[in-house]
C-alpha cells in the first residue's frame, strides 16, 4: 500500500519536514494557483462556461493518462498488482465517481462566475468553502479544535455572512462552489489512491459525456477549438495541465494534513481572487465586503499565529 500514496517517512528523511509541514506547503501552493486562476481563464474571452469545463476535463484526462502510465511502468511489479486490485474495486469507482461529479459542479460554477464578470462572487464561494470543510472535519472525522481556533472560525464566519449580505441577493454561485468543493475535499480524505491516479479515475468518469458534448459542438459549428487563433487552442490545452497541478497538490495535502487546517488555509485562494476581482477585473466593492474581508483575515491571522506558537 505504500506505493499507492506518497510515503511520509521518506519525505521527512529527504526534506527534513514532517508530513503535516509538507501538506501545509502543498495546500498553500494549490490555493495560490486557484487564487490567480481567473486571470488565466479571462484570456479565453467569453467562451461558454460549459464548453470551458469540457475542455478542462478532456485535456486534464489526456495529461493524467500520460503521467499515470509513466508512473505505473516505473513502479515495482508487486506495487502494480496492488494498485490494480485497488482500482478494480467497486467502492473505489463509487468514491471517485462521486468526487468527479462534485469537482465538475465546482468548475462549472467557477467558470460561470469568471465568464460573467462575477469574480467577487467566486471569491465569496471560496470564503464560504473552508467553513464547510472545518465542519466536516469535526463531524465526519472527529477532528478537535482548540478554543483559539474556534474564535478564528467564528470571526471568519462573521466576515462571510457580512459579505453575503453585501451582495444583496442569495449568492447561488458562491453556495454551489462552496458545497461542492467541501464535499470533494471530504471524499479525497477517504481516498485510497494517490493524487494522480485518483485524478485519472475522476476524469475517466467524466470523459464520455465530455467528448459527446464537444463532438456535438464541433459537428454543429458552435465549437471554439480549432476554429479560432492557434493561441486559443493552446490556452485550452494548457488549461488541462493547469487544472491537474493544484488538484494534485490539494489531494496530496488532504492526505497529510487535518481537514480543519486545510479549511482555514483555503482562505488564501479567495483572498487572491478578491484582489484580482477588484484590481484586475475592476469589479466594484462595497464597504460591507471590505468589512467582511477584514473579519475573515482577522480569523486567519489568529489561526496561523496560534499554529506557529
């Protein structure tokens, strides 16, 4: 089983870090990439969100197949047999089918927000998401929180509520993003495969309906791929690779780090999206959103300060 996941003891020996520290670094990196993602997708103009999601799935599938096959043939034969035994269990496919649906919903909601000039709603969704993660960590996995961390979560909750009120309406996009990704994180915590093999199974589950829809667009003359400038095709392909990198880091982080810590670290992503939405996309921001932003980061500061102590 050690070959199905990254062996924590060897990481400690090689890098001088324990598994939690490595997971911490993975989570920070993944959320930084996600925070800057709206800039990348904005280069594709006003492509429909569904078409963008399908290209993310299709090209992520291609890259995950290449990486997984390369890794498979570089592992010992005993490890291969154990890996195949795990993959061909129905419970494995059930878990990854569920996680695939949840991540597809999350991608669709996110790209809808980006392509409709609602990056701040996307940011709000990811602010709400860690609260779901912390709740699931306590209820499902029995993780405990110190009093200072409850104070941190309380402040963040107040900030999220203030920002939600500031939108003036029920932020459905934000709620879909938050709930889908929290459920995805919970399922990944239960996963037996390592990050890359897990991503391969998830994209495999989604690839048939994805190719069917892209084929329909191509045959009806509505497709963007291979009909625009070559740079657009290159961006769509690169989007598949860029999709894999933070997901792989996030999956690896959830294997090493308590979900309650993962939840709070996920405020890095929405904060960057908030900054991108205001200063890059020029979206207006109300006083209520700024106050909510201050509450959230006060909570994060308390959490990180106590963790360092």
